[in-house]
């Protein structure tokens, strides 16, 4: 109990003073990219299959993280999203709450509290487990209408993803898009329209639920959404937090569909390229890239390196418990070397921001 109070006191010591006093080695902004279901075998498959534009390979600071949840060796995306967003282990299916259902403060909420802008760019619904873990507090990830209601009460400056139906076709008949518009959000149907707007807050709902698969015509939404968010959030800002999710790497794994998987990995790699370019031009930025767990138990079983033939097998249609790679680039990246737990990723980020 005493330790917990001590811990909380340390958390409360987070202030902008502590950031400015250590300006030289601390990042101003964090770009956090999560490949849902992206373990080392997904990265390996992509690496062996593709010839060029290996953005993963540009990153020198690499670690490995464990992903187990509080009640299962194999996590779901709710518990792992919560671990990454709040630094606490919780039960599978929980979102931003501890095992008893108490709300946990997320890294995004720390930034919002400091009046620094934040953003979420995903290819699932914006209310899906991974993005929801950064702003919502619910015992069950399935309550996407309740999660949408919580999102509508936040002030997250850039929102790109699917899930429009959870805002407009609700059991309680509320129209949350109208509500968000009334509190100053620009709601746009395309990234181009959002790019042209001067709204301080933008929401770009691009599908009723999840977005289309990359190999079925989604286009460059993830990388263009990342670009849009970086432009909006960095404008005159003293720092920002952006989470970008390659949401459907996981769905390809559940479907044991290696064509879909490769397309999603390529898409995530392209978005990583956008983030790396931003960090190169804005060196006070930290970029962290990881997965929340592996999906499908992907194995590379045979092939030919000179022809890029790579044969794979999945041993599962669900998640597995293997270690997940963590890549870090930019200011403070060296802190992410080594072997640690997924909850430590949150602690390292918060520590670097002078909040811990
Ligand atoms: Mg996800
Ligand atoms: Zn999954």
C-alpha cells in the first residue's frame, strides 16, 4: 500500500518544468506505432519477401517485450493495449482499467492533461480494442457504443479510422458526430478534406466499422493519415502524442491469410517510413514501434532466398505468447534496448517525458 502511494506521488510529479529542465535528452513528442498481431515472424516474413524500402531495417535500437496479461499467458488486444497505454497488466478484454475495473491514466491522457495535442490513426474502428485502450475505460472491449460515447467526451485533436456506426446508429439514438461537431470538431469523409480544413480538431470516420483490407482497395489511408496527423499535431505545438495502428495485421493472422498479411505489413512499413522522415526533420521526436502480441503462430517453413520464395504456415487462428520486437528511433531511442515487459514500454515513454 505504502509503495503504491509512493508510486502515485511520483506520477503526480509530472510537470512541464521537468521536461524543460532536461530539454536536451528528452523528446518533445512521441509517435507510437503498434502493429496489431505483429510478432517477429510477421516482420521476418515481410523482410524476406520484399526487396526494397525496409523501414524496419533503418532502426538500430531494438528490444524484446513479453506480452502476457494478468489472467492469461496469451493476451488479447484489450489487455495488451492497456499495458502499452497505461503500464498496468489487466485481464483480457479490459480497456484502460485494472483487474477490478478502476480507470488507469493513459499516456494519451498525460499529454492531454499537459494541453499537448494527441491523435489516433487506425485501420480498424476507432473504438476497437487497441485505440480504445488509449482513451476509454471499460471492462469489456465489446462495448463499442459505450467506448464511442467516451471518445466523444475527449478532446483528441486528430482521429482517423472506421467505426462510424458506433457514433450514429446507436441503441440510445444519440448522434455523437453531431455532438462532436457542436464542440468544435470538423468531421470529414476524406483525408483530403480534413487536410484542407483549419479545424483545431478533426475526426475522419472512413467506414461504418473496420476499413477495407489493404489488398482489397483501402489505398494509402494509413500512411496518408499518419502524414495528416503529423502535420496537424506538430503545427505550432510544444509536443504531441500520436498513436498509429496497423490494425489488420492481426486480422490477416486470424484468417491465416498470408497474402493479406503481407499487404498489411507493407502498408505498416510505408507508414513507418512517413514517421521516420518526420523524426529526421524533427529530431526532438521519439518513435516507438512494436506489436501488441503475435497472431496466427506464423512459421517460415521453406523457400529460396535468391527468388524471394518464402513459404509459411500458421499453427493457430488466435494469438500466441511469443516475444514481440520493439523498435525505437529518434530522441531517447537508446532506452528501448534490451529485454523487458510490455508495461515497461509505457514507463520508458513516460520517464522520458519527465512524468515518472
Ligand atoms: Mg487492434
Ligand atoms: Zn487478434
